[in-house]
C-alpha cells in the first residue's frame, strides 16, 4: 500500500538554527499539505500545494517558515531561525483531489527546539 | 476560531464496552466528515468517514452517527478493545477549498 514518506522522523535543534523537513507524497497525488500538531491538539494547516503552486499559506509564519514543491512531487518545509515554540510534530499529507476527499498522512517529524 | 468542537478530551472504557466521541461543527459548507485514529509517534490514519446525505455509516465495530440539523456527529466504537487505545480526531472537510479542519482530539484508553 502506498504511503506518504517523511524524513527525518525526529529532529533536535537549538533555537536560532535552521531546520528542514522533507515529504514525498503518494505517487500521483496532486495536493500536498503541511500541518503542525502541538502535543495534545489536533493538526493545524500550515500550507497547501496543488501541484507546484501554493493554494493556501495563510497560516504559515512567513517570517521564519518557507515551503516549496518545485517539481510538484516532493516538498520541503524549512524553519529559519527555529524558536522554542516551534517544538511540535510536523505532518505531511497528500490527496488525490480529483477523485477523493481523503487526505493520507505521513508518520510526521517530531521537532524539539532547545 | 475553532470550527469543530470535540468531546470528551479523554475517555476510559472497559474492554467490551462502547466508546462514544462527539463532535459539533459550525460551518455549513463542510461536506465530508472523516474520523482519524492516531497512535503515539505516528501520523493520523483515516478510520471511517461520512457525507451529510446519510445519517449513519458502519464499518465493522466503528459507526458514525450524523445529525445534519443539529450539526453534530459522533463515533461509536462497539466491543472496545485495548488495541483501540489511541487518540481520535474528528474532522470536517470543505470541498470548496480542500480544507480539513480537525477537532481537538479524544484520548481513549480501553482497560483490559
């Protein structure tokens, strides 16, 4: 069964450092999402891509966060500089938006900022 | 603005019992309501979903009940098992913007 891949699974960094997360969606899924999930809460959308274009980044803190999906396949989410409050699980999800409303999630990257 | 409210935050059920989790939404533009199950350290996995044109959907031990007029829906887990212990999230999907809004989650513990 096809799955969304994410790496790294865990990342520990010091504040003010730069971090990057990678996501490879299910093959053929045109829509890709990045979510942030704080411990004990539901995921919150950061950015949504349709192919290589950003559809919604209204909740992305653009002073420090950036996301790209250059070829419309895999995607990278970057934080620079990281702050203590960025400690969370970063989840990637993909969707075959032409045929289904279902989003499939990857295992996530657990970020700890010290 | 929390558009999907979920309760309870935590739930303890004996093995074999029924687990019930409730959600309420505000936005009438939502047209698809999935439930996700999440184990510690893992991403959410789709469990079951319903559209507002039906009042109930059952898959195995899992049932969604949907009340469109009250803008409420609930998940029932029959014959709950220890392996069902996880965090459950209801969600609501707005097809117009491909937006998925999650509830706050319910941490379920099924005691053996």
